[in-house]
C-alpha cells in the first residue's frame, strides 16, 4: 500500500481501537492487527509511546451487556462523543446533561478518568462534582457535553472500584 499519513490523534485512536479489539479477544480479523500495531507504535517517540500506553490503560473491557441494556441502548449524539473523546484525552472536566434510566435529567460536571465497555455499551467512569464521589455514566444517556477547559489529575483505578458497573446494567 502506498504511503499513509495520519495525524497524531488519528494514530492514537487507531491504536486504542486495536487494543480494544485485542482485549475483547475477537476471533475475527485479529491476525494482522499485531503487525499494524507494531508499525504504528514504531512511528512514535518513546515519550508518545508511554502516553499512548497510559491512555490504553484507561480503557476497561467488561462482560457483554445484558439483553435488557442492549435493547435500550442507542448511539450517543456525535457532538457528545466528540466532546467526551476530547475531554478524555486532555483530562478536562466535562459539563454534561445526563438522563437517568427513569428519565430524570441533571446537569453534571464530571472528570472522565476511565472508559468502560460492556459491549456494545460504553460507560464513563468519572468523578462527579455534584455528588462529590466516583460515578459511572452510560454514554448513550448523555444528552449534551462540553469541555470546561479545567484540567484534572488522573486518579488510580482503585478509587473507582465501587462505582464500576459489573453487571452491565
């Protein structure tokens, strides 16, 4: 194939997507991904490699979501996904409008520390400024999102252990 030019952000997204596929142990289409991953990683400086590894460690893979959860799941709005993506990468506080399962909505400021996949549903494992504690939010229930521009320091995953969604509800 001819020369391929990717921006840093595009390369990071591709590497993270490969890591997610590898973590899911998907039996299809993984044969050549290791070679692709190695070539992409080789294009980075050691400092950027460490940064990508830290990002990959912030993406968690759980069990497949229950049929109840899957039945109610929808794709989050594109603008929400873009704001969440940027805030996650930059470690920025995110202002969200969130709809709970019972339909009630609230405004929140969250720190998106980890992303958690219960295939096919994504969750944000975050520190919630409103509740003053770690919480988990379903991405498809985020109605709006925007970065506040305020940075946060990454917390250890153990801080969020009690808020992780183990049963994919």
